[in-house]
């Protein structure tokens, strides 16, 4: 290669990433999937790919996951109205793509900004999955979990779990979990078990991290309860409630850090003695 | 320079005589049919459908021409040895190579221009306003096609015309999935970030040339974006053509 | 400006890589030292695979030499200046079949930077020279092999070159075409041009060349004027006779060969009288008598170490 040509190439090469960055900045690194809206329904899309439905499903699915999950976990400006159509198209193209139902349901059900905050749609997706894949106990398990966690309906959740136990290969603990739900109407321990299952069953990635995060919230709630217990102890000893949580430490009652697992200090209401996860914390969830 | 232009002019003549531009006939038929059929469909969507079909056809036909003419330009000349009498003349290898590129670039320009006119005519004929915003999508399509040609020519210098065509199509397709590559960590979380970034940089990002959806919805495309897209295209084309030229220059014609 | 030497090579060498996994090198040309004088017709002969085409490709820049150098028309090999003054016809030329002969010549002319009027004139005269003036506007796709060959020769001459390099110029031509090309080559010499052509058809070389280089397995075997390479054998005479059957009595053990309707008989000089008498006694006529001249082919085969001809060509009586 002549020297002139080599110099020219060396000068041009860095222009590539530079201009790419400029384009991304101006036109959006991830241009939205507007064209999908245009493609009406799964059935119509399916007609476009005769013989390649499975591949098309994979591609749609890849797009969906990348757009809604992962690095864009907490990104603003996600278009959640596209999510259900995308999931619907994917699962129409390939009804046996189990992961699409599971992930799709999570993205739909989890509150903003990770998900769309539309648990009813998430449950619908899982229900469709259980219809298309009647042999999958995992989908029924997820459906049950979702009924409990997002729709706050432990009875229905227990009923679905019992259905799941009928499926060969189902995990043995589904039955005891159903029993717990029926008996206690569900409690934190039950939630913990459900999220632990989701953590263990998920591959590394968004689902798993979300389950882990959920477990950390439960841990933080436990920690808050523990602190509330210490507050009561303080009151018993001193005859008054502490003005701030830091007094617990000063009194030697607490060696435990006064922050939740996200590092945000707990909230404390002196009047009621309640210790709670602060509104400022990323761990805060509405009741 | 005049020799380079002579090669370019002859290349254009070649594409005309080899009936490459006949694809325009198919395009015209496609446009006409779409225009007629869509008149029956729902009121709001058909203009967008027409624009989408027109732009997509430009892109698709353009890529096909770019791949098959681009690989034919160099590898067929080598395989058939038609360049032997030419290279013995005062024509340098660089003039030959770049002249071929220039000729095919001009062919693509003419092709797109005719298609654009056809699309606008169809829009007019079906009673719609011809939207000048479409040009903001057509210009990047042209840039993308030039990059495909550059790749076709590069691969032609090192392998047979059939293999070069396969490789060029591969690059053209993979280049539309660069966002998948960049975000591959979503679906394969074990991938080290440097690997996905490296792969992303090595593939040309053809989505940079894709403004079809935006334009069909009537969204404006900033002039500054187009400037940077041009810079991106020029840089990539320069690198690929440069490599192709170096390869062509060093080649022994056994 | 005229150089005494149109072409000089020193130590020109080239080898090809062979094999895919285990790469060896096959030498195609080794240490070629050659001189071609201005104004001569120089023949470059050798069997297929001896390195002739390799040499020509090295000269015209299609290949890069591993070692060695050359000067063409006084300029270094790598310089482009001499290319304006030289013409090249490759072996089995492929010209763009979507162009007409006239268009191709015009294109070639543009690559030399010739003005439009010059191109027009040259195209016309060259097509007439090679006998294609009536096919000027036919696409090359419709040309026969011989017509393409002649068109190829025309494009080699479009710039009125001082040095013309031809690789197998007679290939694909019928006898009329061969005659035509031979006449053109002779005409070029008459006009003071230098012609350097390679061929494996020895009779062509014999008929045209002032000097000849013989190549074998990539090495130059011998260079020289034909008269120096070939000898005239004064001990044997060859007689051309007619009207005599090859198996006529009295011709004894002389070698004989049928050439058309004539017979060529080889005799030792002292037997000449007896042979003539035998022919006349058999009712034949002696057409010519001359010393045996070794052909280039004979020389070739001798040097190559192969047996002379086939037994069928020679009848042993």
C-alpha cells in the first residue's frame, strides 16, 4: 500500500465512530419500532414470513428485549404501547417461544420505569402462554405468582398453582406454596419464596436481576421491621420514642445500618413508631 | 483524470447495455399496481403504504444492483481477463478501480433518480401531494448503496464473483442488525463488552441510512443529521475503497 | 529519439505459489537476460508452460517480478512513460463483448489520451488493416474467435506504438488470417517498429523473425539469429520429386516423406546421382534439389531431448 493511501485510511477510520456518535446523538441511538405499530396484528405479520416464522419470532423477540430491557432498564421515553403488540406478534409467530410470554409479562407488569405498569396485560400474556403451552408448569407458576404479586389475589394464585401441580415434572413445593396462600392469604415469606423461584429459574439478565432486586426489597422491609422492633424496645426502656433513628445507635441498641439495601436511609414516623422504606429510595413500592 | 472518466463512462455504458436498468421496468410496474390497488383500501394508510413500498423497493433493487454489478465489475474482469489489454496501457490500476466505482455510482444515481420520479408520479396520479421530504430518505439510501458497491468491489479483488456476492450480501444484511450486535449482551450476558463494541464498530451500520420510517410518517429529518450521515458514509466508503484499491494494486494476475 | 535496444531484461525472475495448505514455489521464469533491438522482429518461442506468457505479463505489469529488472524503450519497467509508446496483445484476448469493434478501439484510444479526430481516423484505418471494416459496428459478442483476435491486434496498434508485444498473435486464425497478421508484422518492421512476439508455432517464428529466443522450463536456452541457431547440413540433400510412388524401386533406404502430391527424399550427397536416376527410371520428375536445412522444430526437439517427429511422418523404405 502506498504511503499516501495508508495515511488517507488512517485519517478516515476515526471519522467512523465519531460520526456514528454524532448521528446517535441527533437521531436517537435506538430508533423506535414505529413500523411495528403499522403492522397491525400477529396474524398479518405471520403471513409475511411463510416458512420463516420461527426466525422472524426470534428477531422480533431480540428487538423487544433489547428495546425494553437490559441497558435501557431505566431509560425514559420507552414506548410501552408497543410492548403488548410486539409480544403478541412474537408469540403468534412462534407460540412455543416460552420465554416471550415470561419476559413479556414481566415487562408489562413491573412498574415504570422498568416495565409498563400494566399487570393485567401481563397476566393476559401469561394466560395465553398457558393455553398455547399446556405442558409448561413454569408458565402456570408464573401466572399464579403474577396473580398474587401484581393483582393481589392469593386465592386465584393458589388455585392456579394447584392446577400446575397436575402437570408432570412440576416442582414439588408448588403444593405447599398453594397451601400457604390459601391459609395465610400470602405474606412476605410467600413472596420471598416466589421471587426466589423466579431468581433461580431465570437466566442471567433482566429477569434475574429484577427478582434479586425484589428480594432485596423484601430484605429491606425485614430490616425496617427489625428497626421498628428496636424502636419499641427503646420506648420500653426510655419511655418515649426516639426522635430520629440515629438515637437507636447512640443508645447502643442498633449495630445495624440505618439504611435500606439501596443505601437510602429509612423513613421514620415518630408518631406511629413506624419504620418504612423512604419514598426517595429506588426500593420504594406502592402498597 | 480523463482516463478515470473514460473508464467511468464505459462502465456506465456497460450497465446500460447489460440491461441493468431494466429493473426500473419492474419498479414502474410495482408502483403502478400499488397505486391502483391501494386506492381501494382505507383512506388514511394508503399514502404511507405507497411511500413505504416505493422507498423499500428503491432500497432493495438498489442493493441487488449494487451487489451484482459491483461484484461483476472487478471479479468478472479478472476471471475473463478483459482487463489484461487495458492494464498494459498507460491506465493505472487506481484509475481503473476508481473509474469503475464512479461509473457504477453514476448508474445507481440515475436508477434512483428515475425511481424517485416514478414514485412522485404515482403519488401525483393517485391524487396525493408529492412530498419533498421523501428526498431526505432517498439520499441516505443512495449513500448506503454506494457503500454496498464499495464492499462488492473490495471482495471482488480477493475472491471469485460468486463468493464476493455472497460476502457482500452478508455484510449488507448484517449491517442492518448492528443494533442487535451492540446489544448482544442482553441475550448473551456472558459477552465481554469490549467484544460487542468491537464487533459493532467493525460492521457498517446500515441503519444510519434508514430514514424510511421517519419520512413516511412525515417527521422532519434535520439537515445536521444528514451531514453526519454523509460523513459516516464517506469515511466508510473511503476506507473500504482504499482497502480494495490496495488489494487490487498488489494483485498478480496469473 | 531512438534507442538501440527496445527492450532489455536483467535477471528477471518470477515464481508462483502452489498448493493451498502446504505452499511451495514453482519457478515460472528464472534469471532472464534478454535484449531486443530496435526495428527487429524478435520471436520468443518455447513449449507451453515454459514461461513465455509469464515474461510478457511481467513486462506489461500484470505481474510483479520477484527479482530482476527491465528497461522498455529506454524507460524503467515501472514507469508509465513507455506505455504510451507500446502496444500489447494478450493471449486469447477478451474484449468487452457489449461494445462494437469501433467503440472498443475508441475506448482504447481514449486511454492513450488521443484526440477524438485521431481516434476516429485510427479506428477506421486499423479496422481496415485487420480486415474488419465491414464489422466495425457489430457488437464484439457476435465476432468469431478469429475476428476477436484481429480486433485484439488492432487495439494493440491504436497508439501507433514503437514497440508491439504480441502473445500468440496467430492463435485462432484461419490461414487467411494468419497471412494477414504475418503481413502486418512485416509491415510494422518496415515502418521501423519493433515487434516482440511469443509463439509455440515454430513455423511462424521461422517465417518472420530476425532473431529468436528459445525458452524452456523458465530458463533462456539460446538467443540468436535463426541462421546461427539452425544449421545447413551440407552432407545431405533433399530432393522434391513428383510422379513417383513412395515404394518405388531403387530408392533404397533413403528417408522419404510425402508432402502433398510430392515426395521429399533425403539422400547423402554422394548418392545424389543414383537417386535422381532412380526417380527418372520410375517415371517421375525432380522438382528441386537443395541442402537439408534444419528447421526450428528439429532444433527444438533436439534441444528439448524429445524424439524427432513421429514414425508416421517418415517412411522407411
